[in-house]
């Protein structure tokens, strides 16, 4: 029977150390080897841990303003029933811009909200709440993905696709068709209803306030009053946005196709993000519910090293460097390319750090599918 010892604080980039005492010393030696390597390499990256908020704001505002402008243009065209070539070209641009703006929710999960509160609320007001994905439905859940819960039933961002490849893929990608309408239900209806009773409120927060890979997941509810207040504010801003859209349509000021445009953008963004998650994050091979040893956790991560047009479009905000991110999750997105450059020479050519690199999205998706369908 194995004994697992877990120590350390992940958010400080002190890893969750897993030492398995099993049938021999091989696992212990492997864990210690990787752990020593991390500690040796961390000083190389010490100057990369702090976010440059000028980069954050510039990237965020460019993506967000482009998203708002293109969305407004699409709603104007839809209101006049002008579905021409220009409409569909702008629709593609809008999807990409919204995708880039929305993906900042991942960086928010790793930022100190108290220290970077202005950016946190700007993102929520300008992006998150507008598209029915306020930060609180993702952030806390994502941090669980970086702990000993990784790869287990308690990990909200991990599915073992190898158990049932086809049905798993259909469910995972198919649920994006319902995301915008579930968002309307959650924030237009369940938000006010949840305040009718404390138990109902707990149920809505636990069962209907989650965004991740799994279609259903019971999330943890914070016991911090200030955190719960932040959640409520985000809910009410989202509530106001969505009801404004609905009221404009019901009053005839907007054609009903405006909701379809808004919903279609969310759906396309969800599908693109889902494909990226399959192609450039993990191998999704974990077969059990026991915590995965640290070495297996990292060696199951993948990333794209080279940057091209497709990677820029479909792997925004540093998401192509997923392996490096899991090794050092405190490094902000704009420093990940430099972190990768500094780390590469310190790993053997046949090590996981080089073997798990994909040429691009297509190569990553191809190898993912080969992996989950192989016997």
C-alpha cells in the first residue's frame, strides 16, 4: 500500500510534492530528481514572476475594444437583416477578438485580486459579465487544477477521454451549443431567484456557478464574506447586461437576431477554446481518482514552442505554453516565451520537456486523437 506525503504551497510556486513509498525506491528517486531540478531552475526565472500591467492593459484593451466594435457592427447589420459577405468576415474577426479578450480569465485566476483589482473589475465589466462568464465561475475552480486534485474526479478541468473517446468528445464540444442560453438562464433567472432562500442560494452557487471542461461539477463555495460580495456584484452586473439585451429585443429596439449573434459568438469561442484545450494542454490519460505524482502531472502537459499565425489566433494569452505554465504557474503569460527559452537548454533532448512539444494546433489535435483512440 502506497503512502503519499503532500507538502508545499502551489500558488507560491512551491510545488505539491508527491513522494510515493511503493514497491521500491524508483518513484522516490524520480520525484526527488524532478523536484531538485525545479528548485535549481527557479532562480533562472526569478525576474519573470511579476506581471507587466502595461502589457496586460494594452493587450486586453486592444482585444476588448475590437470585440465591442465588431459586435456592435454585427448587431447593427443583423438589426437591418444585412447578412452579406462583410457580415460573416466581421463575424470571424469578432469571434477571434472575443476569444482573446475572454481568455484573460485564466490570467485573472493567477493574479492577486487585491493587488490588481482595477484590472480584475475592468475585465469583468467590459468582457466577463457581457458574455455571461464573470470571473468567479472560473477562477477558484481553475486553481484546483494546479493542486493534488489534478487528473482526479475533483479536477474541474480534466476529463479522461480514453475511457470513452467518442461520447466524451461529443459531450465536451457539444455543450458549447448551450452555453449562451444556460448563461441567460443562470444570470437572468437563477440569480434573483437564488436570493429567495439561503439553501437555494447555496445550491445555485454550488451547482450552477462553474465553468470548466466537465458538463457538471459541484464547486467549492468560499466562506470569505468579501469574496461572496464580489461574486454577487459580478452576478448583478451580468444580470443587468443580459436583461438589457432581452428588453431591447422585446421592446423592438433590436431584432431578435441580435441575441442569435451574441449567442453564436459565445458558441464559436467555446468550440475554438475546447479544440485548443484538447490539442495543446494535456494528454488526458489519467485512469484513476488517486492524486497523480508530480512527475506524471508535468510529463502529461504539452505545449507549442514555435509561434505562427494559427498559434497567435487560436492560442491567445500564452496558452500555447501550457507545460511551462504548469511547472511555474506564477509566471504571467507575456513572460512564458522567455521562460521557455531559458528552460529549454537545461533539459535533455529526449526529456518530456522537448518530447511533449507539438508543431501546432493540427499536430496537437492529431496526436491527441491518436492517443485516446489507441489501445
